[in-house]
């Protein structure tokens, strides 16, 4: 039974790390979309941000 408990612990930790990584990527792309020096890069960053936070119909 302890093996299942340990596996669930690792799965939860991995899930948390992936969530933090995804949040960090969103933050970086949002900053680039605001602070990029050229309008083309800002547009590309906004497009990427739109793709990353797109909501899918249920």
C-alpha cells in the first residue's frame, strides 16, 4: 500500500511542477507581448498567448 501512496505523492508533485512551469511560460509570453520592441514580435507573442489560453468548448 505504501507504493501506491508514494506513487500518488510523486504524481501530485509532478503535476504541481508542470502547473508552475506553464504559469511561468504564460507570464513570459505576456511580458513579451507588452514589452517587445517591434510590433511584429508583440503581435506574434499575443498570438502565442491566445493559443496557450484558448478555451475549448465543452
